[in-house]
C-alpha cells in the first residue's frame, strides 16, 4: 500500500515512501549514511511510460538541443552511463552524492541518453542538465530549496524541475516569482497523498500561479490513487510503476510518485523551448496544457501530455519562430561501410576497358567500310 508522505519540517520530496523507523532516545545518533536502496542492473522490456507518450516521434524535430534544465533535487549520481550532467552545485551543505536515489531518477527521466538497444531513455537527451542539490534526505530545509531556485533563476536556465511538496511560504513564493520573471519554465510535482487518510491540501510550489503543476498517471490510464487532487494540476504524466536511472550505475523499475511524473513534463518543456526558441515561459506552459490529450477525471488538468502535438501544433494567435528540424540520425542498419579505393585496381580496370573499347571501335570501322564498298563480289543474304 502506498504510504502517506508527511511534510516534515519545511518540505518533503514528492515521492511515495514507506514510513521511516524512528530510533529510540537512548540510541546513538550517527552521521547520515549515503546508502540508497539497491537498484537493478537491467530495465527489462520497454517501460510502459515511454510507449504511452511516444517521445521518439517528437525527436524527428527536436531532442532538446540548446536548452538547459535545472534538476533541483537530492543530487545526481554522475557515474551512471546514461547520464550526462553539464554541471552541479550543492546547496545542502553535504556533498554532491545522491543518497536517496530521488534526484538520479528524476534526472534520468528528464534526459537520460539514448543508447541503441537500451529500453530506457530520457525525454530530452540533447538538453544540458544541471544538478542543484538542496537536500541529502527525503525531507529538506526550505532555505536550501529557495537558495537553489534563486541560483537557477540567476543563471537563467530554460526549465527547472522541482519535485518537492511544501507549505506556502513567502520566501518560496518570492523565489518562484523571480524565476518566472526570468522567463524560466517552472515545473513542479502536485504532491502525493494517501486517499484513505485525507489530503494535505495544496502543495507548493506547484500550487503557485505560473507553475506547471503535474499529477501522476497510472498504467491503467487513470489518475494514480496517490496523486494530489486538492492541489492545482495543469497536466498529468506517467507517475506509477516507472523505470529510471539509479545510483550505483543501476536502474529502479518500480518508481511511484508525482516526483517522477514532473520530469516527463520538464523534458517536454525543453523540447518545446528548443523547437520554438522565441516563446516565453507563459506560452510554453499554455502550449503544453492545451496540447494535452484532454481531462480524464478529477486532478488531471488538461490531461496526459502529448509531446509530438506540443512541438507540432499550430495554435491561434501565436506568432513564433520555429527552429529548423534536426537531422534525424540514420539507424545503424542504414549506414554502409565505405572501403578506401584501390588505385592499382582502378588503373588495371581502365586499361582493360580502354583496350576493349579500341577493339570494338576497330570492328565497327571495318564493318562500315565493307558496307561502303557495296559488298563487291558478294550477294547480300537479305535485304532489310
């Protein structure tokens, strides 16, 4: 059963989790360990989420080239072979390691590199990803989160992913408003709840005006049971039973939570910004909302994201510059190996060919002369 996510202290990562055991008062308090859950070496078949949104269809036009995405989370394990991190900063006052796996999974959904034969890949693999670590655990300090958001806004990233849920705080709202003023697309998780115990109300920063708030889609096509419906929801994306990258060069194949739905939308926002470089963050947000597949019930907003439609739709009253389509790479089977020319063989071929041509020319000349002689001394065999 999905456990309730409790907003402890200032904020919590928007991921469903089992209750954490509390040590007795007499137990020795040890330094925090960096020991994320063990992952899997393989991903199995193609994840259902990738089949549902069919991201490769949009890659014919863009893979997120020219965009920068800030993943504001628990850090990223940069050793994973499918992750290419352009930069990192630690605002948690710990180190750059991902001790929960949360940030590594979010970064993988955003932009894990495509590998031939690998079932899993990210949404925008050509985008630059920055890892901005604000916590070393499943809960964190609001001040560190605000610091990371303001930093991403100052360096003017194109999109930022915030997979946390917190209460409304003036400092948090001011940081989000600053990011929006810098024309940054802000994507946040709508939060998770246990419907049997009630809902915690709106989750922030997702509930702030101007933020793309993301709910979770279940494999059966409905809104996931844990997805918060008391918070504003712009769109929904796959958020249950997901696969993504995990610390230790491994994968996690059963990720639940709006935390992992949000990066699907973040990746689509990067595709749109890459395809339409002149669009404002408000235009990008509107385009993703109106090109979604349509509401599917409470807490679904505009419905399930549609990446291909988001980068191809012609919307009324839009005056935008369209980037040229990217050159689609040839599949390995279509690439022909070219061997260097053998100059000696070419020379021999030319000589043989020249001799044959000379002989043929002589025969033709002789034939023409005989005809011109009128075939003296001979009777023609037949008349043409």
